[in-house]
């Protein structure tokens, strides 16, 4: 009888993997089609009130997209031949913030106008469109113009922002699959490796009593 405790995740040994012992039923996301595209959005213009005489044209406004999310919603699906479909999807970009370069505690959300893309993909009936793996590749914002406000106490900044997205669109569906299996993967006890170097000099080093330099011998 095989000892399944010896089975661990990883590459098969040179003699090959053993035969599975079970057939499991699992529920997984099946990807029917996917596509990737770099999307440069049109420049976005916004106006910001700021402390007077602090900003000049060309000042870079920090833009943080670390928490950004990109989602898409299917608007319309038009079936084509050979299992293809033409999709209209609405793409939303959220959770991007601008930061005052002179005071990091002052932030402002960057509102990105949702936009529609039309794609041709293999999306049979029952599939859904997913964009969750998409990311904001670049966010650059600069002051284009500084206009003194009528009250003469603040400046009105005209800021231009440019976004580049890495769009990943997938057509997916939940499907049940039967797969060969070895059973569950139980965790092994944690171990601590020994330190890479001994804490004391090796014994052979401590036994050296003389050293030769050139033609002379010295006691140590």
C-alpha cells in the first residue's frame, strides 16, 4: 500500500508521478477567451483650489493608483459566427487619489469618466465578462495653468492628468470538473534550519600555532 504521507506538492521525480488514488469533483472558473490591451485614456482636466503662490505651471501633482480598481459591466452582446460575440462593455476606474506635493495629508480623489469598449471575443451563452486583473500602468498629473482667484487669497489650478491602463478582459463561467487526485494536502510540521555559519571558529583553525611568512616562521 502506498504511503500518501510521502506525497508532497512539486515536480514529479525522475521515475514519474504515482497513479492517482481518487477522482475529485471541483468547481472552477473556466476562461473561454481573454485579451490584453494597453489603453491610453484621453487627457483629463480638473480645477483645484490651492494656497496662493505655491504652485507654478509644470508642477507635478503626485498620483497614487496603489488602491485603484478596474471593473467592467457588459452592456450588450451581439452573437457572431463560430461561437464569437461582439461585446460592448462599460469600464470603470476608481480609487485613484491626488496628493498635495507640499502636504502629504491633503488628498483628493481623481474621478475618471467611465468609458465603453467594443471587443470581439469567444463568449458563449452563460459566460460573464471579467476585468479584475486589469491595472493602472501609469498616472501622471501636472499643473497646466495657475489662475488667481477673485478673492486674491487662493489660486485656481488647472491640472491635466494622463492615465495608461493595462486592460485584461476575460470571458468566464463557473464549471464543475472531474480531476484525478491524491487526496487532500495536509500541512507538515514547521522546521527551523540550522544557521549557515558556525557560531565558533572550526576546531582546525584554533589548533594552528605557527604561521610561515616568506622564509620566516612566527608563533601565534
